[in-house]
C-alpha cells in the first residue's frame, strides 16, 4: 500500500468519460439538490456572521 498514490490525468479523464469509480469501485454521484445547496449557503453566511461578531466583541471587550 502506497502512502501517496498518483494517477495520471489521462486515466482520470478516461474513467470520467466511462463513469467508472476508482480501483475500489467507489464513485461519487450527485445527491445535493437546490434545497440542500441553499441551506448550505445560508449556514455559511450565518456562521461567518457569528464568527465576525465574536471577533468584534473580543476586540472591544474588557475594562473601559
């Protein structure tokens, strides 16, 4: 077993054209719909907002 496996770009393109997975028979398929992607985008925006609010509070916090 190699720690770092390498695959040529030609082989990747060939497998993608055939729709084959990797050597273990695992392939990824599309399962995310519009609702899932919208929820992911909203969660990213809310998470960034919380992160920036905590950063602002830590910069302005402490004794006056």
